[in-house]
């Protein structure tokens, strides 16, 4: 009798569960956080993040979910924005409408700013780790946006400031003619002038249609400036440096300021050409035990590459975002991008890539910036052993002071 | 006499020379395109990718087999030319009876695939390729510092262009080629194997692109998108010079290099656009191009 009763209970429970199954899978979809990695996978910035940025995001997801059942699933989708603002904005709109909760990466400042507007309009979270324009936390700051990595102000302060201090008091800029180049030239000009230096001129070249820089280098040389500021990035920087060496500029005492340069750029140039260059990054794989540890964990995913500050920022940012989601619940974080970002700002950050840090009111993530010098070939003892640390700017001093950005989120 | 149009004279001379060097690349590439279009009636959109393959072939020869620059200058075009011949046999030869557009789409698709494969394999930052020791160093011309290698590029391009022009205009083989362009059936009736000639011509055009690639390897970093940056400009050069005109594409290539070089001084932002403005004007005034026959 009792057996029958037990059987009955089991049957009724089973019957109760059956119609719930489809409902549960719908609930599962609502219980999945979708992260869209949007970056350059086919153009001049591919090697800086591109496929490696995707791998770093996936590593963060793996480490986060490995820590036990968090109560929700995470899905990563990816796309190539081809460095075109219209492509990026359309893709962002489509993704957010289809239930993507966070867009991350987005190099190329013109695209970065376009996606910034879409995220604000849709009230969805957006973490930019790839664009450099300081306007993302300045005039165009948004409550849905976190700017995770380097910006033009921080680069200008670290590299530009150091070069002026070392006697490079007259400058000529070779600038990529779009939002990023303009912002980098503007911010560096400020530091050069503040330190008593002069800017003798600049050329703006078409991006991304330029591969021969010799004409601009020659114009820079004839201005008799002591420093040529390269307000560009990726393959453009590589070609500029290579051709400056070809035309013997460095041998004639001209200094090159590669204002935004990454480890893969140095790798592509080779130490023979790149030696002695001074550059700024916020991450170097061989900086300390924690950076070495995270690099080692990432290595199987990156194959023969090493992470740089842009690609590994995806790791750090994804981890922090997921912690915020876990903290406030999936439903609440899907409902409002502003709320997730507010929660991210309220929580302290800490990870192996950048150490302890925090996100400021205007959306700026704070981390130290490091001034490196590229080693001479004979100083390099192992593959990817490229940098010597020259100076460290602490997190709180590395970026533009909160009050100076003109961000509307900052209440005085 | 130090300033010309508000620009210091030394700077202006330097820019003219640099323009000439870039013009050498335009001339070499548009030459290959003109040869292919003239005989095959194919708008070879894969030309930029084949230019890039030339540079990569040189890099692979050096790094995988230890074969240096001078041998690569000969071997890389042969290797890339053979891949061109395979492409022609396998795909392009099926399209001769169809509209131009089909050939254009096919070769454009091939270009995207080839570039994609190289990008997957080698990344986008590029690979270093050193200037050969014999050509490193520079001359001080007084008004500028002229790398020896760039001088060599101009000379090599001139020799190559002149040789191609002579072969096509002055030899018996060239006469066959030109005759086949006019009337393939008649030439075949005289016992000339026209399909084979067409295949070899495509291979030759592709090899020309590959020579350009080898010459470019030490100047630009060897990267998968190096050709796509150039190819659109080169098409404009061909259109301005007149589709299929050999001499037209050579002269226009050098001339537009110089125009572009000067634009980089007077209005750098427009340097990528100026060639297309000229193209629009030429098309309005002379739709067949400067040297083309309507």
C-alpha cells in the first residue's frame, strides 16, 4: 500500500515535471549571459587583439565557471568589425537586440565611439578594451561604458612626458587621420607644451589606405624636429619605424616616439630594428609572478604568441563583469546596462593581469602604466624577452584627473 | 630659390623622387594587369593577392630554405606564376565566353580566400625581411637621404617594364599575342596553340605581380593585406592609362606616383583620394583612358 502511495507520488511529481521541461530550457536561455567580442580580425589591428582577444575572453569564462556552479551559463560570440564604424554600429544594434548582454573589445576609436552610442541608447553594458581615444571617458562618456585599458591621455603622459624630459623638446606628428590619431596628437601636444616643448608641425595621413610613410617621414625630418611622434598603431606603426630606419632618421639623431605600440609590433619589427624604442604598456608578460602565471595559463590558447595589454584586458574585464553579474543576479543585470556598470564600479577589481584596481565614476578603469625600453638583440635571453622597465606611473596618477575630462557623469 | 610654392625646394625634390619610387610599383602592377586584360579580357582582382604571395614566397625561401634575395627574385615569380597557371587552368579558363563581371567576381573571391589563408597562417602584423647587404646603406643626395634599395627598385621596375613592352610590341611572340587578342580563331587556324598561349600569358602577368612583391618585401613589412592596399589604386592607374594599353599603364603608373607624392606634401589627407579624382576626370573627358583606343 505504502509502495503504491510512493509510486503515486513519484508519478505525480514526474507528471508535474514533464510540462515544465520546455519552460526550463526557456529559463536556461534567460539564464545565459551572452558576451559579444567585436574586434578587427582581418586588418591592421588583428594581431593586437583579434583572435587572441577572443581566446583571452574565453579563458576568463573558463576560469570563472570552473570556480563552481554560479547559477548561470556564459556564451561567447564573436565578429569582425573591419575597422568600419557603420559595420560596428549595425552589428552592435543587432547583437543587443538579439540578447547579447555585453559587448567587449572594439579597437579602432571611430568604431569604439560608434558602439558607445548604441550601448547607451539600448541601456546595455559595453567594455572597451581596444580603443584609445580618451573621449570615451571624457566628452562622450556614458553610464553604460567602461574603458578598461590604455587611453590617449595615459599614453601621452607616459611616453610623451618621458621623451620631453629626456631632451626631446621639439616635435613633429605623423598622425592617422581619424578619431584615434587626432586624440593622441591632441593629448600628446598638451604634455609637450606643458613641459616647455614645441610642436613644429604634423601630417595627417589617410587610414587605413597608407603603407608608404617615407614621404611623411621626410617632411618630419625637414622640420628639424628632435622627436617624430607616431600617432598611429599596429601595422602602420611597424611600417613607419621600418621606413624611418631605412631612411637613416635614427642615425641622424632623430628620436621616434611610438605613442601606441604593443608587444606583437615589436615582435614583427624584430629587435634589430626596434631596439632602443621607448613605449608604454599596462601589461608585460614577464613583469611579475602574477603576470607570468596568467600568461602560462593562457599559453595553450595563444599558441606561439604572448598576450599584450589589449588582448589580456579582455580577460581581466570579462572576469570583473562576470563577478558583478554573479553579485547582482542574471535577471537584474540583463535588465539594465547602467546597473551592471554601476555594480562594476562599486566592486574593487583584482586579477593576475593588472593586479588590484578600481573603476572610476566616468567609466575609467585605473591601472598603473609602465614605460618600457625595447632591449638590444644581445640583451634578449629568450623568445619574447623584449622589454626593460624604465618607470612606473601609479594607477591613480596614470590617467586624466577626473575633473578635467568634461564627463557629464562626474558630479562636482 | 629656396622655396617653391611655399615648400622648401629640397623637400619638394625628395617628394618627387619618392613619388617616382611608388610609381614604379604602380607601373609594375598595372603592367601585369594590362597584359592579362589585353589578352584574356579578365579583370584580375587577384593581382594584389599575387603581389603579396610574391613577397611571402621570398620570405619562405629565405626562412625555410635559406635562399637569399637574388635567387628569390627569380624563383618567387616562377613559383607564384605556376600557381597562377593552375588557377587559370582550373577556374579562369571556364569564363572566357562570359561577361567580364564573372571573371572579376571569381578573381575577387580568390583574392579574399588567398588573403584569408595567409592571415590565418601568418597574422596581420607582418614578417621582417631584411634589405640584402649589397643594397643596404644610402646615398646622401644633398637634398635628401636616398636609400640605395629604393634606387634599385626604380631601376629594376624600369628594366622590367621596358622588357615587357619590347617583348609584346617588337617580337614574334608578342605579335602572336596581339593577333590572338584581335582574332583568336584566325590565329589558331595558323597553327598557334592559343589556349596554351593564354594560360602562359596569365602566368606571366601573375609572375610580374610576384616580382613586385619580392621588390616590396624589404620596404614594407611582408603582410597579408599589403596587396589589397595597393590593388585599388593600381586599378585606377589601369583605367586612367586605358584598359589593356601596355605603354599607357607604365607611363600612368609613374606619373600618378609623382602626383600622389606631391599631394602628400600639399594636402596629405587627400593623398589616398587624388588618384580617384583624376580617374573620374579622365573618364569624363576620355572614357577609353589616356592611351586607350575607343
